[in-house]
């Protein structure tokens, strides 16, 4: 499993900030991807993210879970629970 820390450097941020982690895993010829937002980043920037995505701010909680292409990236999910 490979992990990549994802940083944002948007013009509305004062400096680059950790947004989350991206995971990649290849098992038996099948590729799996997962992304998890950093909980602190979501807390601080929930309003800005909601505006960018044009969704109500109350729906930002749905990003507090891992989004996976398929469920084979289980090692990554265990690290983040």
C-alpha cells in the first residue's frame, strides 16, 4: 500500500495545508484507491468547501468518511478508524 499526503495551496489559504491522505494499492491485478480528508482541515474550512462545491454547509459531514473506488484498500481504512 502506498500513501500520499495531499496538501492544498489555494490563494485563499495563508499557507499550504494538509487536506488529507490518498491511498493506492494493487492486489491481484486490481487497483484500489481511497481518500480521507484531514478532520482538522474539514473543521476549519467546512464553510469554504461548501461554497466551492455549492452545497449546504451541513452536508460537509459526509466528507468525514473514506471514499474508495472499491473496498480492497482495507489497510488504509483501518489506519484511519
